[in-house]
C-alpha cells in the first residue's frame, strides 16, 4: 500500500511545487516565460511594442528605398574591402554580403516592405535565399550587428493552448531593422554622401536637367575623387576609354 502511495505523493508534491513556482513567477513579473523552457530570454511577444522596431527603408517610396539599399550595400562592401586591405580577413566576405543582400530583398525569397520596413524572415529562409548555411547566417548577422548595420529583437507568440503545464508561448522569427545612423563616423559620412548624390540624380532626372555630381563633404574623399578624375582623364587621352559603371540588376538604379 505504501509503495503505491509514495509515487502518487511524489507526483502531487511536484505538481504543488510547480504551481507555487508559477504563482511566484507571475507575482514577480516573470510569468511570461513560465514553463516554456525553449523560449529564449529577452524575447518579446509579437504584440509588445518593444518588438516593433521596424522603420521605413529610405523615404518609404520604391525609388527612394532602392537607392537607399544601393548606398548601404556599397558602403558595407567598401568597408569589407578596406578591412581586408589592412592585412586581415574580410569580416563579412562573399557569404556575409549574400546574407545582407537577402535581408534587403536583393536575392529573392525574403519579403521587405519599403513603407514600414517590416523584415521578419526566419533564419532558414535567409539561409535559403542567400544560398548559405544557417551557421553562416548567424555569424553574418552577428557581424552586421557589431558594425551597427542592423539590429533585431527576438519575438514570441502565444500558442493558444490551455492548461498550466502546457507551453503557453513559442519562439517565432526575429524582427530586423537597419541602423546606419549608428555607423562609425567615417562610414556614416560616406553613406550620407552617396545618398545625397542619389537624391540629386533623381531630382535631375525628374526635372530633365543634366546630372550634376554632388560634392562629398569629406575633404579626404574630395581629394581622392579629384585624383581619380585626373587619372581617368590622363588615361583616356587619345584612347576610346570609358569608365565602367555598376548597376544593381533588380533595382535599375545606377550604383
């Protein structure tokens, strides 16, 4: 008789402890996690205002957003090249740039709302769009966060399951937001200069005026551009040389 009662008593005691822990967690404000052990700490419910970090891409228009994306990719690519020239490895490299392009909607498979900036793909979705492994995606995201290109927030949603001991919440995809305003000063100046040139080119196109290149605000950059222009002019004398120009195949905006 006692051998049957002892397991039952142990189960009852364990349930009592779980109930007491649940009540204590709710009273202390930690009730959201409860028994959901697989929910990562620091996560917010999808309806929590702290989980809403989206912001418009550029000015929110299609043309403005595509130009903004071109400028961001160019700045990050230049930074990646510069870090390699210092004697080290590329922090992002080819695969890391693919992850960034995927998040910006450049490789298909990841939806991006220019007006709201809503970007909420799962890690596996990003990996498939960028044609890289999930581990590579995680590594690239951490690097992009470190250099202030983007930030994200972990999110959860309620399962709708009843019962105290059942999982009440489950992890869902992160919400991402680009944060170039937090760039190091030199990268931020470069980004703003590129944006100014894009805006001026758009205005000239709309008005029918011939394109006028914008003057970079950085003195070192002005000097470098002047040297480049002089070199191009010298090499093109007596030759049918032309300066190559890049173009993003999806946006149609010259980079």
